[in-house]
C-alpha cells in the first residue's frame, strides 16, 4: 500500500491559519557570515567551515548572546575558487542602536577575532545599512528553499535599495517564506514574491504589513503580541506609532501597557497552547506552540 505524502509544513500552517504574530526570535544582535555553497542542517557547524573554528565561534556567540546566521547571495551557490575574501557583518537591532558593521575574512580564524562582546556595534557608514535576509535553508526545512528562493529573486529585482541575501535558519519554518529586515529586526512570514515586495515597500513608506508581520527581533513574545493586538484594534500600521510602556502579570495572563498617539492602552493577552501539529517538514511527531490570544484592550487615559 502506498503511504500518502504528508503536506509540507508551510502548506499545513496556512490551512490551519496558524497565527504568525509574536514569533520573532529573541536575539537582538546578529553575526552574519558569508558562506557560499551548500549548508548542512545545523549550518554553522555543518557547512564548509573548519569544524574547530566553527565550534569555537558557536561557543563565543552563545556566550555573547549573539545569533550567528550564514548568508550567501541569491542564485547559484558554487564555492568561489581560491580564498577570495568574503563578508561578515555584526548587526545590532536594539531600538536606538540599529546599525550594521562590516568586515572581510579569508580564513576561519579571522572570524574568531571579531569582538562579539563589544557593548556597541561600531558605526560603518561605508557598508550597506539596509539588509533583507530571506531564509532559504533547505537542508533545515525544504519549505524554506522552495518558498524562499523565489522571494529572494523577487526582492533583488524589485527592491534595489536593499542589500538582499539568502540566510540560514531564522525559525518558524512553517511561515516560509520568511524575510528579516535589518538593522531594525522586523520579521515577516508566510510570504510569496508579491507579498514580500509589498512588505518591503510598505516598510519603506514607514508602515508594517500586519497580516505578515511576525514581530521585531529582541522583543519578548508577550511584548510582540501586545503590540500586534493593539495595532490591529487601533488600525495602526505605522512602524513607530506604538511602544511598550510596561508589562505586568504572568503565567497564563499578561497585560501589556502600550502607548499610542498620546494615549495609554492596556492589552490583556492569554497564553494558550495550540493543538498538536507537525510544525516542520522534518518533525517526527506533532508538537504544540504557545499562542497569545487577545482577551481585551482598554484605553486608560492620556500618557
């Protein structure tokens, strides 16, 4: 008997209408390392990098609370001949500190010399400061490759003011294609070529495409949820229009105090677990994820 093929995780997530908001990862600083050619499932320690150096880099990044992403230019990923210099970038996505610092490397040991522990990323006006990263990490999840690569090509053509790269695993494979805009850290998911271009153009106009906005890196999931629900209730899609003032509560119920247009709003969210589902194409069994459902929102007066 032929066993029917399971649906791809991104297709199944769309059928289930999985909410994408409040799913941006918590890291606020990134270290991007250009590595052409194929990436293994774990990317950094399973690629063509020297294993000893990549292991040490992973340890240093973990200690510095910096997330490492491999990047490559869209297109064919053949390894360049010889030891042509490649790029690295240290990215700070913290509000008020958004910047990208660039460097070059030929040998892996040079990556270990980058100061990941520096409290501030040095300014680098000569390097690109508007990066669009598209997850195409097919060895981690085939949905990322199938859905991400067309999006990367579309952004190269339609968004010439952005420095477009393919990147390794961002998280949330079921929301492929995923696009991360740096250095602000805004993450968008469940994109195709048309909606990805629309998301970037809206961003350039100072707006967020809320239907595809997963959140901003570096914020807690509770904060991301409160900001999303407030934006939807208020019909407010301007990027900097809302800010978190305070978070209270705990356990299954949280209250996010949000400032908007001179008013203070209290957004109450309830933490609930999703029904079991196969969350990635490689998952061996169903799993659950936390969701942050809106309980209510109250205008409590002027700021």
